[in-house]
C-alpha cells in the first residue's frame, strides 16, 4: 500500500480531489492531511471524507521536529503539496528526498517564486497579456518553485479573460491532471 500525506493551506479542493481519486483503491491511500491554517476549509473536507487531518504552527513546522516526527511515524511514500504556501524546511526535504511534490498554477519557470500563488499568479498572467498559461507539477527543493519539473499542462488565455477566468481554467487542469500524475509517480 502506497501512502500519501497532503499539505494544504486553504480550501482543499485539490486535496479533496486526490482523496476521492484514491478512495477505495487497494494500492494507494491518502492517509493524512496537514495544514498550517487551523481555520482552513480543507479540515472540514477531511472530516466529511473521514481522513485524518491536523493543523500545526510555524514553530512545529520549521523550528522543531514536530511535523517531521509526524511524517516519520506515518512514513508516506509521497508528500503532496496542494495549495500549501510555506517554504518546506530543508531538514524535512532531506529526510524525504525526492518524495515531496507541489502543484503550481503557472508554467514554471514563469510566475514562480515567493508570493506567486493563486490569484497573484492569474492577475500577473492577465496583466502581462500572456496567450497561454497552465499548471506545473514539480519536485520540491530548498527554493520556491525551482525543483525539477515532472509535468505541465497548458491552456489558452484569451484577450478578454479576467484573472477569475484564468483561475477557472487552471482549476480544471488541476482537477484533471493532478491525481493522474500523482498516481503515475507512485507507480514508477
């Protein structure tokens, strides 16, 4: 049985999509969701889906080994960042080398880095009159959005698109591709 731990910070739509995708599978399971936001909607989603979920603070994450110790106990085969906004500590990355992936709402290396998440990315794409954007699934390293790219999917950006229109297109790409790519990584 392959084990997935998801880190999320917000609404948890990607986390829910992953949980549902792997539900009732005998070879892969989302065993836990961890969040840095005690008010994140992802906690409600996990409760409804009967998936263990915990919140933690910055000290537990990056100043002590509390979160690392949780991961050592759960022994995930893959750690999936799904809308998780904090930079991952190097000591956790070292312990789970090549086992931490992230989804980013743009075609990296464009529109990546600190502060480039969610609507910030979509607004920048529209303001710069890009004709295409997309998603990037990549390994996580010590720098924001600079890990090796695993997969990208593209969509067109129309001159009439607003940032909200772009967000909807990106959400569709995430829902379609993220679970399949996670599944592929676990089966390689």
